[in-house]
């Protein structure tokens, strides 16, 4: 017998138990902005809701546990991810969404997997989840208001600006930068003008 995908309310109940309250609320805020972007860009709202509320489902694990799970799942490891295991949470989250929440949509799973660093050639759904994570209402970094407006006018340009902002932040904090973040920015640079 095939397992049926759980309804939003079932997912919410499970997430509320497994995530800390701030992370849970963040997921709901991401869903809110993602749904608004989805309406604007005509993307399936059920897919958006599912990807948004599950995008951080792996954040219930700390760095040490994320590294352990990545090894167990045989995920590709690189020096930056070893140094900052939180970078695994998108990939691990996609697996959890598939295995624990019975999400079958490859598009939704890809949006969860790529929401942290982005990726060249993202679908509209992936772009919306990536940006929504960066611009949800409680984000308060310099330029976030401009980025919110841009997201509702030009997804590609907003991704370029968001990735650029992330790179500046990581450089300022002397944190590791994953090459995929650079690839994402470079992929969307041509739409900057």
C-alpha cells in the first residue's frame, strides 16, 4: 500500500514538535512570503506551501548531528561543508521531506535542497523558496526592503542581489563561502543591469 502525502495540518503538527519555536515560526513566515510570490508568478501554491514549510525541517539537528547524518546518507562532502555542516540541512531536509513526509514531487524536493546556496538554472519554485527564506518579514539586514520589492518585480535580479548580499555578509563575518553560492550569483549576474 502506498503512503499518502500528509496534509499541511499534519506536517505543521509534526514540525511544531521537532523544530524550536523560532525555527518553526520562521518556516511559517517563509511560507507566507512564498505564497505571495507564487501568486505573483503563477506557481502552484500547494507546491510552494509544501516546500516552504519543510525547507528547514532538518534544522532540528545541530552541526554535529548534521555531519553525522550527511555521512550516513552518503552525501557529497567538501571542506566548506565539513567546516560548516549547516550547509547540509537543505540536502538532508529534502531526504526527510521524501522519507518522513512522503513528498514525491521532485520540484518540491529540489526547492528544499537548493534553498540555502541556490543553484544555477533554478525553476520558479526553487527561486521563490530561495528568496522567501532570505526576505521573510523578520529578516533585518541592510537592503532587505529593496530586495523584498525586487523579488516581486524580477526574480532573477533579486537572486543576484540576494546572493551578493549573502557573500558580503559571509566575508564580513569571516565565515566560509560555499562555491555553490558563488555559482548562483555568477549565473544570475547577467540579469543585474
